[in-house]
C-alpha cells in the first residue's frame, strides 16, 4: 500500500471531496441543532 502514484498535496488545502463531506456533515449538524432548538422552544 504505497502512495507514490499520488501527487504531493499541501496538507492545509482540503481536497474537493473533503469540502463536500464537511458541507454535508455541517448541514446535517445544523439541521439537527435547529430542529432540536425548535422542539425545545415549542414546548
């Protein structure tokens, strides 16, 4: 399992795949946070 065929990347620069994953995770997190707050406030 070697990564010699992968180009060197700047570790601080996220890949497009990582950006998509973070947007999805953040969106789901915000959805649950918002729905949880609405649930608490509506009771």
